[in-house]
C-alpha cells in the first residue's frame, strides 16, 4: 500500500502513474483509492465545468500503464479508507 500525497501541480499523479506502470508491467493489479475529506467530488478534479473527473487516463496510457489492470475507487472518506484498503488487499 502506497499513499501518494501532495498539492495540485506537484506531480503526484505523475508519480502515481510511474508506480502503476512498474506494477502493471509485472502483470499485477493497481487500485487507486480517491480520498477526500467529505466523500464528495473535489472541484479541482474537474478539468472544466460539465466534464467528468479526470485522473489523466490518457497520460497514464502514454506512460505505459496497463489500464485494464487498474481499478478506481472514488470518493472514499478518511474514516472508510482502512476498510476499503483491507477489502482490496483481501482480493474483494
């Protein structure tokens, strides 16, 4: 389990995709758990009004991430994070 944190523009998503590329290259799975403090979508994750939240999937694919081996779990509150991680690590 690796937690990637940082401010907007500090390259945290680039670090995430670099790690994901290395993991998926070994035919392993990656789970991205999107956390926030409220359980609601964070406004900075929207590229523009009316667009879907963006994790940079095109950039991930261009970085060599095997997208068919990535699972995304959205809007997990901090209190639910341990349970979600436990379920993922248990293979559910």
